[in-house]
């Protein structure tokens, strides 16, 4: 039986807040390179993530995946804890 790979976007980040019920805020850091000058720079993005089991704690490294919107801001779902 062949399993299809998920084509949804997956990102890895650090939990910065777990105050809400079934919600966590995850900060994702991306390193990009300027196409013209070649200088590397970092981008920081903060995402509201749906955490069904409330398993994410502050400073955990987690993997998140794009999903159908759960609310106005929550468009990402917690997949697993990396650390």
C-alpha cells in the first residue's frame, strides 16, 4: 500500500506562549539570502497554533503544519514536539 506524502507546509519553531486553551504561539525563525547582494538575514514570524491536547509548553521546539482555519488567527496545527 502506497502512502501519499502530505504536501502541506511544515515549519519548526519555539513555543513562546501557551496561555490560551488549546492554543499556543510559536515563533519560527527563517534564514534567507538576498538574491542580489548575497547577504544572509533572519526573519521571525509568530503563528497562533491549534494544540488539541494542550501538550506544548513554553520553550518547547515543535513542528507545525498548515491546516484549515480553526478561528480568525489559528491556521496552523501542532504536529509533534521535537524537543
